[in-house]
């Protein structure tokens, strides 16, 4: 999921629409709403967030600091004009990138993935991991060979990969894969997608890398 924070509803709605067109769940918020949303952990699962896109006029230093305390998800600020002084201020405050409108959402996704990639490279990774996930819509690979998956299953695999070693519930997976405004879809559909994904991974790997525990959820082991 991408969180879009803007002072104008039209700007937020435009980006939300573009993310949805690319199959990426997203949600638009005003600045005050975002503050409330961010400070209510009982209603906010930041493990579901793939990135933040925030109007530079709506990016208090405290926002960036608070986000970074809770998640490594990329924070990208956007503006109508570029000011060197403002850009330096935002980058110093902890913003990962600053872009100028208009910008295509595919470029935002690419910039976001670059931030995630740097984060992953800074973390210890097992050299024996046979599954490679790019987290940008690109096909995953097993032993260097493409693993062709339907979009929903790939999104689920990307979500599992970002939360490797952590238990996630069916509802968390659903919120990460489906748009919050999507109607007529129950979180039970996630079970079917995960079942198909596990079967394909098991066929290629010779074992199931996703541990499922009743009442606890799923844990991707890699």
C-alpha cells in the first residue's frame, strides 16, 4: 500500500487513481488526518505500507522522524516547483527522495524500490537464499530462473518477502494486496491465493517456504 498525503484532495485523488491503475493499493489523506492515522498504532499496520508520497508543504520534520522510527518504508516528497534550499531541508529531515510534478507513478515506484534495495543491501542476507524478489512488479526468480505468477500472487510474495521471518495475518496480507476502497472482496480470497502460491513455490523449491500456523498467520522463511 502507498500512502499519499496532500493539501489538495485533487492531487491526492490523482495519485491514488494512478497507483490503483498499476494494481498498487493506496490511500489518500490530508495532513491532519495523516497525523491521526500515524499516531494510532491499533489502526495502523505499517508493515502493509510500501511507501509514502507526501506533498512537500505537508512534510513537517516530525512526520519524517516519526515515520522513520516505525518503518523503513520510503518517504518521497513531491512539489510543483524545485527549491534547492527546500530540497536540502527535506533530505536532511529524513525524506528519502524529492520529486517534481508531473511525475509518472511508475517512476515513483522505481524510486521507492531503489530505497528498499539500499535498505535490503544494508541488512545481513543469507547467501543461500534461492528466491529473489524485486518488489517492483518484476517477476521473481528461483535459482536464477523466472517464476511467473499472477499479479495478486506476486504481490503476496513481495509482501511476504518484505516481512521475512515475521508472522503476518490473513487480514494483513489482504490489506497489503487489495485496495482499501475495493468492495465486494472478502479477505478469505487471500487463502486461495496463498495456497496456489505455496504450491508453486513447493514445486520449484522442493519444500514450502511459507509456514502457516492456525490463529497466528503466515511466516515466510525464504
